[in-house]
C-alpha cells in the first residue's frame, strides 16, 4: 500500500506506535551506549529526548530537558547514567571525533 493511501490520522498512529517501540527497545538495551548509537546511527537517546522536547515546544508546550529525558530513558537521566553508562573507550571516542569532523 503506498504511503499516500494511508489515512493521515492512521499514519500518525503508526508513527507513534513505532516511536514507542523504539523507545521501549532502547530502554531494554541498556548495554548499548549512547556513544555507540552516535557512532553507528548519528543519533542517541539524548537526541530523541531533544527532538521530543522540540516537538512539544513547537506546539506551545514547555517541557524541561530533564522531563523529556525521563520520558525517553524511563527514569531520571542521572539515575540511568549511574546504572548503565560506562566510560567511553579510546576507540569509541576516536570514532565519535572522526564522525564530528566529517559533518
């Protein structure tokens, strides 16, 4: 079915469901570090929380960064960091720096 054939309201529901699934997946995969996501995909959980906050702002809703991050992480960001974040390896840092230079 071509995308144009999907009712806009249904498309929005499908997109929202896919987004929720992505967030659930990232919450479950705490072994995947944000720097890994940045190095491989060019975005991370923090990017998602920023995009969420920006979408809220575009609709006139004030959503503090900490609250947007909690929506994505499923817990306060500092708690997620303490539980799951590891120090980036020299290789991860080098890959991140290289990707930043290429942009």
